[in-house]
């Protein structure tokens, strides 16, 4: 993983190694921060472009509203900052991580009124999150012993740093057991999502994905739902059970990091033929064409060039 030499930090571009964070930072103790994950793709006609930057910046501000603090910059400033820091690091393909958090202040649980906020934007070169082998052959999933909490105890529409601890320990558990990724159930026992991915299944030509009740409103999720429906597929946002998932013809995960990742096995049971199915395989091919600028109908609205 090649890290960016430069980081956008509170309005300035500085060398990443020069950033210092106080040990009294509130977010370090209590997880009071928000973040986004955004990808930049090398375009087939040259240069790089950010995929759905506008939507990611909007969700970043929504996360701030949910946790209860104010970003001291405008949408436009952070939009331009994301583009600028990629350009400064001379990346044509990379991952962008905007991060905002409550900085040095009183170390009680109360955030207080208008807490001090640091905002930074990191960039790094990052390949496929679950590996090339996982994408080509399909990944193995394990239903986690942990669950996604009830929506009234965890704010699922925000990417809040402290909320991801459950994902970290669930993924650790799955990896220790020899699986690529963990699957969460919701509080009522229906499927929710992966540790950082939305979940889809296909059965007899009908595609289902879990509704936005206890899962993050994924931007990649939204993108592929729109694309699949334009291609004539029936896509339902509907709850489903573990046994229904195990009997699916195909299962796949999606997310900014994971992109489109087929699933070949869940809880030691093969899914379909135990390899990537036709829907996921075509979707992966289509997605790569979209993000690399080969699908003009999406390009104008979904891709921001790095000029």
C-alpha cells in the first residue's frame, strides 16, 4: 500500500509525516469521528477520475449531522480538496479517506457545544480490498457471532468511527477461522451486511438486497441497483434469512473498498456452483467499465476528472 506523501489537514496541504495528533484528542478516547471512503480510477482515455465524489461529500456532512458536530468547511471546499490532494500526490488511481474528529478538549463523554474539529483527507494506493483471488474465485463468508445493533442504539446512516469496532472484531473472528469476511445478522435474525459491504443475493433471476433498516446506505449499492434495473433485472430491497441466502443461485458483496466481490461459500456451504455466477461476473465487468469512463451515460454525473 503506497501512502500519499501529502495530506490535506485543516485547509492546508502538508507532508503526511508532519501531522501530529494530541493524546488528549476526544475521538481517540471515544470514537467521536466520521469518515468516508472514495475511489479514484485510472481512465482508459488517460488521467484519473473520482467515482461519485458529490455523493460521498454529501454523506460525509450527513454523518457529521448525525453525530452532532459541524464541519468547518463547505461542501465545495471539501469537494475541491479531495481533487487537489489526489493531484498533489500525483495518483491516477487511489483511495481517498476524508476524516473529521473532535480534537484536543475536555476528556468527558460530553462533546459540549461546538467542539473543536480537525478535518483531514488522506490518500493511498489500494488494490482490491478482498484480493484479486477473492474477486476471481469468490470469497468465503462466516456468519458472525456478533450482530448489527438496533437502529435506535447505532446510527446506521452515518460512517461514525466508533461504530466500526464491531466490524473490526467480527472480521478478526472470521479471519481467524479461515474466512475472508464476516456476515452480520440484524437484531431480528435477518441478514444485514458484511463488516464493510452491502449484501446481494440472486435466486431464479430475482435479485435482493437488504433494506436500509440496519445497514449503511452504500453509494456503490445505490449505483449497482440503478445499473441492474436499467439492464432489466428485478431488484428488491427486502429482508431475507440465512437459509434463503444459503440456497441462493448467487451472492455478492459491494462497497467502495470491495467494489463487486462474488461469494463462493457461506458457513461451509457452497453458493450456487461454488464460483462467481453470471450476474455478478457481468456486473463486475460493467462496473469496471463505468468507473474507468467507458460508459458515457454515467460518466458526466458519476466521474470527476483529476485535471
